[in-house]
C-alpha cells in the first residue's frame, strides 16, 4: 500500500495524465486502480469523489461508485481483538455475536448478536487495519495539505482535502455516529431508526437494536406511502436538526409493517442554521418558479462575486422552468443538477462542498423515490413540506421572511 506523499501523488498524476491522452476511454478504470493502491484511504477518497458532480466526470464517477460495493472482510479473530480491548469482561458477556458478518465496508464490519435475554442487536466494529491505515493517512493528508497551500494551481482543492480528513476522522469514531443518531432521533419526530445501546458503544464499537423487515430494494410491491415517508424523513432532518443521513440508498432503508427505517448513519451531512435558511430560500424559489429566490439561495450557500447578475438570473430561470414542470419519473435528475452546476461554473461560482454532499443525497433519494412513485415532481416534493421550511426560515430571520415571500 502506498503512503500519501507529494512524490506518490505526483507519480499518480503523471500516469493518469498519460492514460487520458492515450486511452481516454479507460481513464475511469485507471483512476480507480490508482486509488486502490492507497488502500483504505484511497477507497474512501474514491467514494467521496464518486459524489462530486462538480469535480469529476460521469465516466469516472461510475467506476468509483463501485467502491461502495461489498468489500473484503477481515477475519473474525481481528474483530474479537477489538471487542476484548474496548469492552470489559462484563460487557463482553452481555452479547453473543454471530461470527459471520452481515456486511463489510471499507472501515467497519457489521454483525448480528443476541443479548442474554434473547434480544436482537447489531454490532458495528471498526476494522483494526482501517484504524492503522487511516490514522497514518490523516497524518499524511495534513502534510500534503500544507504543500497544497503553497501551490496556486491546486490551492482551490484544499477545502476538498479538509472534507476528506473530516470524513475519515468521523467514520473512525463510532461515538460520533451514535451521537449523530441520538441528535436526529431527539429532534426529528418523523425519522425512524434503531436505538443505540450506549452501555456497549465505544470509540470503535457501535451497538444498536436490530430492525426487522427487509431492505427497500427487496420490497416486491410498490408502496407509494413509503416515498412520502422518506421525503418527510429527509426534510425533517435537514430543516429541524441540521444533521442528515447522507447515504439514503435502498440498502440503508428497511421496510417493516409499512414503515421505513433508516440504518447506517456512518455518512452524515451537517448544515448550520444560516445554511438551512439559504437552502429554504432556494427550495421555495423552485416552488414559486422565482429565479430571484433561487439565485439568492445559491449565493447564500456559495458566496461569490458575480460580474453579470442579470445573466446569472436568466440562466437560472431557464433551469428552474425546465425542471419544475416534469414528473420525477420522466427526467434525468442527475443531468438536471449537472445543468445547474454548469451554470454556476460558467459564472465562476465556487461550489460549497456541503451543497455538493446535499446534491448527492438528493440524487440518491430521487432515484429511490421515483422508483416507488414516478408521479412526484420536484415542486410536489417541496410543496408538501413548505410549512417545515418556512418555520425554520422564521426561526432564523423572524417574521419578516413572510413579507419577502409575499412580495415574490
């Protein structure tokens, strides 16, 4: 496995540049191969790049999306070492783990377990190899970051390195994931999720209740009510708590008794009060088909100096009209967002990484929702949740917000 150094990155860059010139069709495959050579750090980097619509071409993102598939398992003996090191004998005696993992991701493995009283639990354990590799990787990234700040042509990517470092530190810490779940559970009444067993949760072990049911992608019958539940969950998280599940693919959604539950909160997004206010302005701008509000929301989330504001509003208006009149099942949502990001790029608006993460989550959620109920539209997704959005905007800016909306 390669260390992340200036020389290693330079070598990878030169090889990729040569591949792009000689065989552009295989460029995405080569990018994936280069990243794999950096081990777990490269896998996590690939997973993040797969979500960056503003930085990475579609062909490359397609290859990097494969990094989310089932990954190599580590032996149970390695997992048991973590359990023995972080649990007391009394804690260890409370659970009996099935030694065959339910799943294996880049950082952790997940097991089913039985409590002493017969209760069902899920135990998520950070792989020892991931701890070692990512601890070293974070230290390497910090050194590379210092170098990047000295080079003007890569300085603009420092924010991305910061994002990667933050993701790695959060995903290594199971207490952070448990805290995210507790925050969302306490503030968001519409979100259903497993309860955390705090008495057994440590920095590298997360224990939570086992949720009955099946993954959404295995539900045979169409359940339109599930689509509305998922939208309610997403908007409730974003506008109520500011912490949201950022990986709402079908495998992370379980259905039991006609109700949807979210699992695996390893990847979450965070939005401040002001960022949620700006997002609310943007959302209501789409509902009202008002390019001024959409523009205001975008510039609030991505502050930039605009040389031609009239042209920007005109370009945004075309996007708004084009994509608010169709049902979700009849439009390519990702291409629609690409069009909007293209407009921002032409006007030299620097994309906020938080907005990119939110866009990625929306693309995933849209795919899930439209597969259940293709009759929904972008406008109808937002319209049914306007009171939640406006309520947060009033909380941040006061009742003067209503005057702004009434004057549009």
